[in-house]
C-alpha cells in the first residue's frame, strides 16, 4: 500500500491489481496487512498462552458440569495458570485454559493430536478439583492460541488516506474488551465521517484521537489484568482486578 497520496491511498492487491481509495480502513485484525502503512510496530508475545476446547450438549451429556457452569461461566485460578468454562448458546461450552509458558512450550507435542494435548493439559492441571479436570477430559478439539499484544497506547503519526481500528490498531489481552472496542470504533468512524462532510481527513483525525485515548485505557487494564490473573499468586490480584473500572 502507498499511503498519503493526494487522492487517497493506493492499494496493491495480490493478483496484481492496483486501485486508489479515498480512505483505507485496516480492520484486518492482529496481523494486519494495513498496519505497516502507518506504523512499524508488530505484536509481541505476552508470555501467556491458551489452549481452548469445548463441550456440546452439556445439559444432556454432562449435567453435573452444566450445573457447575450455570447460566454464565465458572473460573478457577492457580499459580501461573487458570481455567474458564463459559456457556454459549445451544448447550455449547467453551473451555479456556491459560498458562505462562515460553512460546515454544509445545515443541515435543503434536498439537494436532487431541489425546496428546489433553494428556499434557491434565498433567499441567494435576491436583485440581475433579469437576475442573472433567472439563478437560470431556473436551473435544483443542485449539492453541498464544496471546500477543501491541504496546499499550499504540499510536502513530496520522497518515492521510489510511487508518486502523480494532485489533489492527490496539491488539490487547483478551479480557472482554477487544470485540466491543472494534464494533464501537467502526460505528464511531462512520459517524465521524458522516457528521463532517467535505473534510474526510479531519474526520479521521478526530476518530483516531478518540480511539487512541479509550483503547489506551483498556490496553492498560487488560495488560495489568493478564499479569495478575495468570501470576504466581492470583488470589489478591483477582480481588483488586474486580474493582478496576476504566476512567
Ligand atoms: C480466546 C479469545 C477470547 C476473546 N473474548 C472476548 C470477549 O469476551 N469480549 C471481547 O470484546 N473480545 C474478546 N476477544 C477479543 C476479540 O476477539 C477481538 O478483539 C476482536 O475479534 C477484534 O476484532 P477485529 O475486527 O479488529 O479483528 P478480527 O476479529 O481479527 O477480524 C479481522 C478480519 O479481517 C480479515 N482479514 C485479515 N487479513 C485480511 C486480508 N489481508 N484481507 C482481507 N481480510 C483480512 C480476517 O479474516 C478477519 O475476518 C477474545 C479473543 C480471544 C482470542
């Protein structure tokens, strides 16, 4: 992409086509192909990784676990690891394990081998209460998701014709903010453009200032939250985290 042209930004597509747009919005997630047009910064590994699994028809197949999870979610915390089981619709439950580990922790494990991953997780959570371990015993496929983040308060010098929103702009630990921010920002960018007809660049600048301020606050909260929730002694940290509100 060639940003900052007088008539907008020129995009080079993989099939060789080139096209110029008034505004290119990089809403293309953590590994944004648009971000390099405005910022040289890339996401870094947070030191915390996650392996996710799920259970189907939990009310019928696993009524004890369904009662444990209730209508919402259940979380359990230990030294440098945690597990959250969250009820979705239709009796589907997502189970997220999180633990501190080097990025290459799975070098000797075939991540495509569900039984090997299950055994590895059961060893990692050895000694935890049987119902918590049952969430892993009954899980189906396992998905590995190392957590990456952009630096807290990532901003860039405004470039005419290009902007970012969502994870592309402010990838942060997944503690309940990212999708909400991305949706809100999409709406706010549209609103900013619609209410400043004739001055697209000014509308985008105003949007960026607002996004940066709010995303910076959430990045700080979620970064501190991940540090505390997956830590050697999470008990005190959880009590503190529950009281944190964005300003
Ligand atoms: C395990 C986990 C749990 C989470 N839980 C929550 C939660 O409870 N609440 C919450 O608010 N957030 C949560 N999040 C964070 C949330 O998922 C993200 O912040 C959100 O999806 C970001 O939205 P986005 O549109 O910026 O990026 P994405 O959702 O990543 O969407 C980007 C889109 O761009 C497309 N794309 C990428 N590159 C290209 C390209 N070159 N050309 C065309 N298309 C492209 C991708 O295919 C994708 O569809 C969670 C994240 C994880 C990993």
